[in-house]
């Protein structure tokens, strides 16, 4: 069989209360050793935490901030969000602390919505003194819901993480990669940024600006507090350049303001955005030279 026939790819949504160990788990699953991005990218539905590529798989990890709130705190809009994010996942990972009690008020409505596979991780086993407790807890959770897998782990000590990975892989559907494998490495942030700016351009102009507009993030520097980026907007004719800039720069300014708002939400950080509009006849033919990723 060819590689594509075997290729697996899917969305793995991690949910869990604050401090249960989601970030620690992510670091173990996607860590640098596996040479992949961890971006705080906010898509409409998920916050992408990391993408892990292998020869024959691509796992897209994301989380849904605020999903685990008691019913009375959830607004209607939030319920919708919870619904799609739980329904969308090919694999849902629910992570809890092993010594925690089962919070049925929060979990019942979620568990009813689940459509894909669900893996329950009982984290922080290293803190359990009596190892029999692990069995007892596992049984309690088993009785609560028919999970596809229950795995006691220590994210911190890297205990059983390999089993988590293998279990996820086993549950992933056969599917070609959702994101280009060669491009989405350290260039991921630029890619997401350019997509956001491009979206603002299309929303602002609709039909007037042709689909050939391209945005290149030619500079991207992340400090502790701020991300500074330089966006080059390529059009094919100078008339288009005039449209994008607008009277006295008004249109470009509007794009910048709207894009910056989304970029800041996306990266969870302050963003300084510089924009330049450039005419590049036949840029499409030169596309290989100026890829979207800034080179
Ligand atoms: P998040 O808020 O769910 O992302 O949780 P974090 O990954 O930031 O972890 C919260 C705290 O729990 C940190 O101090 C971690 O070091 C700690 N932690 C995470 N996993 C484990 C574990 O398996 N064992 C122990 N003892 N601590 C852990
Ligand atoms: Mg965290």
C-alpha cells in the first residue's frame, strides 16, 4: 500500500480544568524532541496547541479554553462552542487529576455530546502514595462513563505518555494531512498571521480586490511581551494598490486595526503590525521566490 493510503490525520481536542497538566502533557506529546510547532493559534473553533507530524500521520492538538465550566456559568453561545468542539474532535482527551472527584455537573452535558473517541487521562499518578488507589479511581471512572480508554499517567514524569500517543494514533482516522507538512514547522506562526490579514482584506473589499492578493510576513519577532511583524501585501496592479491603501491610507488602517485585534487574540500577546503594499506583476509566477512564509 502506498503511504497516502495509510496516512492518518485528525483533530485531538484536549479538555481539562486549569492546572490538571494540559500544558505539561502537550510538552511531552509534542515536545521539541519531535521538532514541531506549539503555537497558541486561535482558529474559530479551536486553539491549536501543536501539530505533530510523522511520515504517516499528522496529529493536530488543540484545546478549548473555558470549556469545563459548570452549567450555570455557561452561556448559550458557550454551549454552542462546547458542542462543536466536542463534536469536532476525532479524539477527545479529558484530563483530570487522579485524586479529583468526578464532577458530574460539568461532565454530564459534555459526555452526552461526544461523537468521536474519548480518552480519559488520570494525571499526577506520581503523587499517589498507595498505588491501589489508581485501580480504585480507574474503576470509578469506568462506572461513570464508557470511555474508549482510561490511562493513568504522570505527565511530569513522562509516565505512560507513550501509551497515550499510541492510543491516539490507533484512534485517528485514515486521512491525508490537513496542513502542509513541509511548510508548517517553525513557519506556522507567519502562516496563521498572513491568513488573518488576508481575511481582513477580503472582508473589507469583497469583489474589488482580486483573489490574487497575497500577504507575506517578512518579519516576525516575538519578545516576552510583544510580537512585532511586518506584512507585505502583494497586488498585481497599481490601481489595486490604491484601493487597498484607500483615501489618505484609511482602508489600510482599517485592515490593520481589525487584523491586529484578531492577531492579539490569536497569539495571546500584544502585536505591533507594520503593513506595506507592493505591486508585483505576475507575482504568482514568482510565488516560489516569495513564499507566504517570509522567504
Ligand atoms: P494546565 O493548566 O492544565 O496546562 O496545567 P500545567 O501543565 O500548567 O500544570 C500545572 C501544574 O501541575 C504545574 O506545576 C505542573 O508541573 C504540575 N503537573 C503537571 N503534570 C503533573 C504530574 O504528572 N505530576 C505532578 N506532580 N505535577 C504535575
Ligand atoms: Mg496550561
